[in-house]
C-alpha cells in the first residue's frame, strides 16, 4: 500500500505548485484572451476569437522577426557551444568542473546587467569601436547598437550556457571505448566524429535547442536594450499591451498565439529529429 | 484582474447574444439561473476573471470630500512611494522627511518604488480594483494616461483642501487647476518638468532652436526620440504647428505621418525610455527628446550638454502627489502634501531635485542662500536660482503645453497611430 502511495506523495508538492501557478493562470489568461473592453470600462467575456486573428495580422512582422532572431540565435549558440562542450568533455581532463563553472559564471550577474554592459562595450565612441574608427578601419557612422546584429548577438550571449550544458552532458556520456572501437575499424578521426560522436550527442543538441530557441523567441530584454526601431520583438509588444496599454485581451491573445506557434514548431522539430532518440537519451 | 463575482447581467452574457449596449437584456429567470449554474466549471472559471471596470469618469459627488474625510484620523505613520532621486538626501538621511517627522510626529516609511508609470500602474491596479491596501498612503504619479485611468476608475481619494493651506498660499498659478485635474480634486503637484530637446554641442554645430532639427537628415542615425506615445505624438504635433491640447484625430494622423517619415529616413536611432541620457552622454546620439531635470543633473555634473525649449513648443508635465483609495493613513499623507509646499521645504527639495518646483517663491530663497554661501556651494546655488530649467522664463512658459487628456476610446486610436511607429 505504502509503495503505491509514495510516488504520488512525491509528485504532490510539485503538482500542486504547477496547478496553482501554471494551470490556473493559464486558464485565466485563456479566458482573458477572448474578452472585449478596456481598462476603464472593464473587460467582458464575449468569446471574441477575432482577438487572435487581430493579433496575428497586426503583429505578423514582429512574430516572424522573433522567430527569425530565435532561429539565428540558436544556430549561433550551437556553433559556439558545440566546440566548447566538446573540448570540455574530451580535452579538459581534470579541470572539467572548473571550465563548467566558468561557463556558468555569467549567471552570477543579473541578466539585465549583462545586457546593459554591452551598451558600454559597443557604444559608438566606446572602447571597442573608437580605436577601429580612428584607425580608419570602420566608417565614422558605423554602429553596432540598435542593429539586428546587436540583438541576435545579445541573445546568443545570454543563452549560450543553456546550449553548452546539455551538449556537454550528452558528450560526457559517450563511452571513449566506442570511439576507440570505431578507430580500430579504420574510421578516420572525422568519420568517427560524424558517425559516432555526433549522433550520440544529438539528444543534447535537441535539449539545448529547446532551452534556447523558446526563451530567445519570447525574449524582450535584448531587443529593448540593444535594439532599434526595426528590432522590436513580439515579447516587447506583449509587454506594451499588458503594461502600457492595459489591453489585457490583446496581450493574452498574443501570448497564446506565441505559445501555440512554438509548441507546433517544437512538435514538428521533434518529429523531424526523432522523438525516440530523445526519449531514449532521457531514459538512459 | 479581480476574482470578485461578476454581476448577473454579465453571466447572462454567457448564455445570450450580447447586444452592444447590453441594455436589451431581459430579467434573469430561474431557468436562466439554472442554465448558468449548469455551465461547466471551466466557464465559471472564465467568468470569474473578467476585469471589472467602473464606466466613464463620474464627477466626484459634492459631499465626497466631507464624506471621505469625516472619520479619518492622523495615525502617526505614512508610507510614501516616490521616484528615485526625488527627495533631498544627505548621506543616508532624508532631510525633509526627518524635519517632517520632528514637526508633526509622523514617522515616514519612504520607498523609491516608482520607476515608470506603466509598470507602477500595472502593479497597483489589481490591488486597487480589489479594494486592497497597496502598501502606500501617498504616491507620485505623472499626469498622462495612467493617472487618467486611476482617476476614471475611482482609485484616488478626493483631497480636502481645508487641510492644504500651504498649497493654497504658495503654489504657483501655473501649478493649480491643471487641465488633467481641474480644481486639484485628486492631485497636487510634486515637481514639474519639461520635455524639450537636448543636444551635445561637441557634435551639433550652432544652436538648436527649432524642433525641425530633429528631422534634419544631417543627423541620420544620431537622433533619439522617446518611446512614450504621448511624448512622441506631442513632438509630431509641435513640428506641424498644432497645439496637442487642442488636437483631434486628423491631426494625430498627420503627426504620425510626420514621425513615420523621420523613422523611415533612418534619422531615429532608437525610441528611448529613460536610457537616452547615457546614450547622449556617450555619443551614441547627438540630439534627442529629453526631460529637463535629467539634463540639468548632467550639466551640474560637468557634462557639456544643452537643453532647449524649441520655438514651436514643448511639453510640460507634472508629477503629482495623490492618495490611493485604500490608503491606511490618508490624513498623514495630506499633512506631507501640505508640508512640501512650505517655501523653505520646497527650496530644499528644489536644490536637490533640479526639476521645476511648483513653489515659485523658492527662487528668492535660493538667491538668499547663494548670497550667504561661498565657494562651490555658492556657484551651485547661483546656477540653480538662475537656471531656466528650474525656473523657466515667461517666454518659455508661454511655449509649454500639457499632454492631451484622452478618453479610453481616444487612447485606442492614439495607440493605433503611434505605437506602430515606435514598435513597428
């Protein structure tokens, strides 16, 4: 008897937490997303599903832009994180944990502060650009801040550890003897990487993509701090609708559209990459 | 969002076609009630979380003031929410608050809790809607959309002017009876400021006098504008020679077009919140819309910046003290409000805050203090007493306009026009 109850007891605190702080707010927000009205006269439930259509048509650009930035940022983090994770997993020897700590170190500083520090670094006449400009390597009116590059760069920088860690975990699990075996069978180093190590590490990449693409696409801090007029992301719009315009239905409809779009995207992605692969990795 | 039960007229809305006015609803029959009761739990959950409004702003009842204040007593504590750097400070001590405590016996819990209006309103709105204490008895809100909403929703206490003698005696005429709160029913000013143009003379040749300079292609990518819908709308209107306070929808559309041109030409680097100061000091932007006090503080710190009230006009805004309807110590709040209008106190505040003080009598006081001081202190006080940013000249004053007070319906139109420009 006790054995049968125990698992439920284990899940109880977390389950209650999720119900209270995830399920209930989601139901409320779902309700708000089809309401009509304004803050002064109040909002009333009219099941106006056109809120969703409005959200999509009015802010199509920002949706697409956010997805684009999220994608670009994700690809960049993979490109940067994979070699780092590979190096730590296979070449760092006894200092592995030190290097892992270094990867995590930026998290000890507030997310916003890290982003703001980029403003100083990349200022038009700042420590980075000024010398290059005086040397004549850059045009005088060249600037990085308030460009797409700055926003995508900021996203990549802020979410990099989320990609390094899962890839590292996947690589760490690769049995060196498997690599050895492939080389015994006359695989070149490249072949043994592409045929053995890479496939075994893909679940890590998959997890990393989930952990970076989703928050990157919904991010608004980087666009607000580093972006310009043409870099507004959907997160900024949602923030404006909620906090500035107090148009809760529009904000809720936007949030749900974003959530649905990302769920669909991830589902398609999971199917394409093979969910079994991932489940297998999780089960191991 | 409130979780208060919705009225029955609303529940009917779930089962019947809703008419636009809602007036055609028939009385609720028992059958209807049962049908409502039979709705799924989910639908009830949905029904429970509508956001209760209050309808159009009703003018306060004549006896509202007396009715509210009749049974209120001084409690000896005050919880005061204000913006950062908005109270004179000596090390860690708030001098004015200490002297206030000494004089009245009221202990003050002072918090720099307000960073910007929209976030602040977002924080207090659910609590005020539910009739709960927001943790403060006195708060400082800028005139504009959020203050308008707070008034319209009945979130503010009507002030008892019988207890505000110093306000009556010392407030400048321009600070009484402002368009957003005729007769100072709910608010009295804390400090005012001007939204004008700031520029860095290191990069900008000659003097800037016209708002059109913000459209000058010479400064492509080096002009900063403000993110706030009303601020930027005002500048679009000024550029077209329209008084924002008297503008109508057609004017807004024209202003929107003008601002869109500016953006499309690549002139605007960014639509800033209060981070424009850093960008201006660092040289990321050379010229921008700016708030007078920010620029004055930079100048006082030795930065070479200029601030102008453009010839076409500029906006004057006011941060106002007001009492939330759920305040626990409203009498104490009122005492603080009045205390800040004592000329000596107002002068202390002006000396530290560097925005426009609502007590014009402080200028003479500051000149007196300058005459008695020496060295750096004297220099600072002279600069202050003579500064057109703290005491705008009559010519400047004549060019200053208020934000337009918008109805909810107008706000939607306004947002629809200007938000795509700043957040497109």
